[in-house]
């Protein structure tokens, strides 16, 4: 074997030498078995062989077949089915469409749903529904749905709160709509869809109101109005430490459900044509002559200005008279509602003596009066004549009478002593709201803190808005004692309830020149010794001969509360 290899080597060597060239060692050691570190991945030392004819033929046929298949598919797309695919492509359309966010819920303090969402079988957005509970329409309000044009396009893709909490907390409740892209064919069929931006639902609003208590309050106002001929009425109950409203109601009312759905045209027209105007929220938008409920606030000013010693008595024989400014030979007579005899400040509040307040308000004989300028100042200090800042729309400010107002309002704009007398008992040009009244009486109960009323339940550590009134605490205590006497032995004796101490002040405001109609008022707070809540009720424009009114309403509510919600009376 060795000799044979050597013979072959010498033959090659002689052959290369005869060519006149050197021998490359790589041409000698071609066998990979001779390479101890042969790397097959790098093809080191491997001899290259040409493709066989069979392999070349197989590869060529494969490429030809793939080409024919591709050409055939292209022919089908462009020639055979080109027209149909073109029509389909042109008729399919892509468009962006809104994904409606669900509106947040409106809840009462106990978690009861007052406004909530439901399925809409005929639309892209949820329907809004309302609790079947009376007395909430002005508080909760209603909405307007998103709007479509004739081609089915949403030119308005938002819910719009139109009144009440739905309006004032609209942004909070609304959330943010999303966006999706959809493909529609020529027949209007959905081919595909993809969400580009998901919606974000609105946030809930939890109210401080107890809906069951509020409904009872409303029902007592409603029944009294219907039985006794009042045009309407309103009521409020407010936490004297936070300003949260436990109740806020107005009669008559509309239906939030009917106005939101907008389908019952007969009912809607009925609301519009109702002469008692159910669209007015009488608790915040109704203006009323206060009558004698203004006296605690006048009395505060009298004490603050040292106009009279609270123990000094003034005699009420049923009226006082002063010279007539138009005819000095005659007298102008200012009547009390009855002869009360000798009364001091506390008892004047209790029995609501007009003569006492004529004297301390405008002055009479040797008794100095507070005067219209100071009356104006003190009444406004209690918040009358200004917005309270309540967190629902429609609030009005009313009017506190003064010489400037009279000069602008009447042709004979001269302010006279009789105008001061009438202002001292809450008549003449006074116009106030229920929400102003409950806020003002709460400031007497809590020691002089004028709170911002809110229908929303405050968070645990949320800051409370208030103004500290510059009144002496002892003077406010005298006012509180007078209001308690009104319940135990005075005009508010209808609220003298066993097991519940209440402080109150009633008012009967005469309306018009003939004085045939009155507003009936009752304001106060409870419990007397450790106050928690203030209240105000007005019954609007009833017969002056009627002896049943606001005090009857709130008495019925307290009787109901003792059984059903005693937690608020403790």
C-alpha cells in the first residue's frame, strides 16, 4: 500500500514539474480524513461537485409550477373577478363612530339609586331612568339625550343635564366617550369593527338627602296644599355643622322620567300649562315675603346694637299710631295681630308681637329703634339678599328693602317711618328664599357660622365652607331661648312634641293690597339643647282665613321621623 501511494505521488510530482509550476500542498491533502480539526460547517477541505441533471430539472419544474399558480391567481383577481371585487371595495366603507360612556349614578345618602342607566334596544347609548319617588324631580333634575340627524349621524354625542344635580354635576356624571372604527358593506351590514379608544364611564354623585324622608316631607306639603288651597310649597332640612341638606323638596313638581324620555307629549304639555308652574324649584328659585320669621334676625341686631335691654318690657295693646305723613290731622295706625300686653324680647319672639318690633325696629315714643340702615345691614349679614352658594342651579337672591331700593322702584321714592315699621316685621319689600331661611336659622343654632348649603354628601375630611358672623354668643343664646319659648308657650306650640325639644319661629306674610292671601312659614332647629338640624317650610299663597299651614306640615314630618328615622332626632 505504501509503495502504491508513493508511486502515485511521484507521478503527480513529475506531471506538475513538467508544467513548470509549483505544487500547492492543498492539492495534495484533499481527503478530509487527513484533517484532524476538520470543520464541516465551513466546508473546509470539501470537494465541490456540480449539480446533477436530475436535480436541476426538479428545481426548474418546481419554480415553473409556482409561477403558473401565481399567474393563475393574478388572472382570477384582475380579469375573472376584477369587476366584482372592485364594486365590493368601493361600496364598503370605513367610519369612526362614538362609543357612549355610561352616565354616573345619582345616589341618596343611604345608597338608593335616584338616577341610573338602563338598556336601550333602539340606540347606541344607555337610557336614563329615575327612582319612582316623589319630591325629587327639582333636586335630581333631568337630561337630554344625544341627538341624531336624518342620516343617522350623531351631531350631538353627549348627554346634557338640564336641571338639578344632573345639570350642576353634569361634567362629573358625564365621563368621556370612546371611539371605534367600523366597516360597513353596501347593504349596511357590519363587516368588522375595532376599538380605537375605550370609553370612560362617569362618576357617581352621592347626595346628603334621605330620599324616603324627603318623599314624606313632599307628601305632607302636597296634601296640605291640596286640602287647604295653597298654590304650592317647599321645605328644607340642613345639617347645622356641615351645610349638608337632609331634605330639599318643592311642590308641585314635574316628572324627571317623562321629561328625559320626551315621548309623553300630553303629560309634558300638562306641566307647561299648569298655572302653578311645576318647573319652579320653590326651595331655591321661589321668592316669598317672610313675615314674622324675620324677627329673630332683627332681634339679633337690636341686641348687638344695645337698642334695648332684653328684659325690658314693651306694652302691646294691639296697635300703635303715628302722625299720617300725608295728612297731619290724621294718624297712621300699625296693628299687631293681637294685644299681647307687656312683653320682653324673648316673649316678643315667642308670641310674635308686632308692636314690640315696630318699637325696637323703627323707634316709638321714648324707645329708640334700630333704623332701616342697620336693619338692612344685619339682615344681609345673615345672608339674605345674596346667593347661598347651593350646588344646584336656579338660585335667586331676593330683596332686602331700603331707601335706595324704594327710590328706584316707586315713583314716590321717599322712605318713611312706616316703611321701617313694616320692614321690621318682614313685610313691605322683603323677598327671600327657603334655602336662605334654613341657612340663616342654622347660623343661630350653631353659634354664628353661616354655612354654604350642599346637596352632595361631603367626604370625611372635606373642608366645610362657612363665614363666621360677628355676633356675641350670649345674644344668640337669647334668640335661641325666645325661639324655644315660641314652642312651649307661643305661636309654634304645634311643635311642642313629647320627647323632642324644638326651637322655632312661625310667620304669616300678608300678600297684596287686600291681604286676602298669605304665605305660611315655619323655621327652627332641633334638638334644642344639642342642635343638629335646621328646617324651613313655606306654604305659598293660601287663604288668610286658613289656620292650617307650615307648622302643621313640619309637625306631621316630626311625628313620622320619631317612628321611622329617630337617628336624626337624637
